[in-house]
C-alpha cells in the first residue's frame, strides 16, 4: 500500500497468436470460448454480444458484473486481441485468459496486466488542500 | 514500417478523473455520451449494452464495426475507466475520448495508446523457416 492506493480494476491486454483459424472464424465457437472463460474465472455474466464480420473475423463482448471480456479475431493471421477487465478480488483474469488460449489452440500468447484507477498525485494534493481550508 | 509491420488495431486506455458524479451514475447519460463519442469518431455502431449497478456505478459497451468502446464508472470517486479499441484508418479514437471527457465534465484525463496485433519475431522466424523448406 502506498500513497497511490490500490487499483480499482485490473486489466489484461492479451495478444493471442497461432490460434486455430477455423475456431477464430466461427462466431458460435468464439462466443462459447469467451463465456466459458468468464465462468471459469468466477465472473457473473450480465450480457453476451458477438458479431461475425465479412469476409472474416469475429468481435465480441461478455459484460460481467466485475467489468468485461472482449475479443477481436483475425482468422487469416491466427490472431486474437483479448481484453479482460475485472474489479474486486473474486475474479482472476488470468484464469480466463488461460482458458481462452487453450480453447483456441493458441501456440503463443503474451499479456500485460494493467492497474486501472490508481489514485493520482494531483487529485490527492487537491484533497489535502481542501482539507486544510 | 519495420519488420514487425503495422498494428492491426489501436487502443486507448483512458483514466478519466474529476468527472460529474451525477452523470457517471446515470446509465442513460453514460450511454448517450458513449454513443455520441462513437458517432463523432466516425465509427459504425453495431450494438449498445449498458448496466447500472447498485449502489452505484455504470458499465457499458458500444460494439462498433471497428472494434469497441467500453466504460466503467465509479461515481463516488468521480472516476471512469474508458477503453477505445479501433481498427483501420477511418476512425480516430482520440476524437471519441475528447468527446467523452468533455461531456462528463472531466477535469483530468490521461490515456495511453497501445498498438495491438504487431507481428512478433518468433512468428516471422517460423514463416522464414517454412519458406526455406
């Protein structure tokens, strides 16, 4: 714990490569993969929206009580851009990512974990100034 | 242009602070703000999903042909976590963010721009190895 506090949310930005192209191009499969990942991570699913694009590619979002999971696929490249944004201690976004990478037969995946909603110094300073008034 | 090519998508991760708390807590307002931002950026809107949480906070997604916009709000902190993910040259995610920050009366906002889907060296190497076979 430091002066900037704890993050309000944790976000994984995952670059998932060398996936099964047929799976990436099948909207039903991608939707099922994402929903199962949300379930495995312990998330509470609120809404599921998926689209298939012409000539190829799928985009989709799973809105969860704890924030969201998104995916955009490029079947011709074997690539999927996956985001997993979670709040609270209960849901582990890495569990969701592991499930997605496995189910898409990814041979390569890397991710960055980003802390969202860290307090910022100027905001803390304003608060301190206000409390002095 | 380098060996890693051009990104497939561009994503803004925006930390938007000191917003109007009443706006952040009103699901209809947040939805309108996000839809207008998508329109101003030139995006083609596919689907709009917003939820209000108890006791406070709004989460929402605008799915666009060019990827997505998401928001999660903490009215009690005046904070919104905004993501804008776009593909192609036509949509400018910064236009969307400017619109969102203005409409939420944000006094402070900062964002990182992240390139998604850059080629990676191991993938290129495999391709070269294959072409030699």
